[in-house]
C-alpha cells in the first residue's frame, strides 16, 4: 500500500474526530477525552498554532489514521522536544508498517531534536513498534494538575 503522510486540513476534521473517539475510548489511552478537547485539538492542528501539528495517513483517497505532534523544549536533555501525542491507525490498517513510515518522516522533518511519546504498558503492540523505532522506556512517574 502506497501511503501518503500529509498535514491535516480543516476538511479532515470530521474523520479525525471520529478516529479520536475510538482512540480515546481504547485501552491505548489513559483518559477518555471529550468532544470539546477533540475539537480544540483538531482546530489547533489546522490553524497557525506553533505548538501543534496534525498529520493524516492516506492511501487511495482513504484516510488510514492520523498523528498529532506537539513542540516543546526539554531542559532535562537540553534540546527542543517533539512529543508524538497521538498516533492512531484504523484497525484494518494496523500491522502494515504505516507507523514505521511515520517515524522516519517526522525525524527527517525535525533533525537533532528529542522525540518523546507515551504509551500504556498494556498496549504491548504499540510499545513493540516504538522500541523497534529506537525508543527507550523512561521510568517516570508522571503527574499533572488541571486548572
């Protein structure tokens, strides 16, 4: 399958939100999100937000999945950081190497940065893919506060 990786557009919003509903209610994600959050995420991917980019995986005119990456800086590692926030493929397109195409794509776009992502330990399939791409597990306890 000849997969195209392209920037997300406003025309992709409905398809991406549909995939987000599936992704965020799966065991792959700790939180369930909300329609408000999904809408905000997609809007920020397609506007001029300098911190978030959205990508579509497409083949033969069909959307196969999406990814969202956030930009930050890691003082721990002393360099810019790209967080792969969402990486979702529709069930029927998993195991075809599409995620494996995304990693070199995004690494070429942002050379010399630190790449980070999160995964639920139970999502063994995704963890295997990430490790195959050279990602190491960091033994962190993550904390958050939402106002």
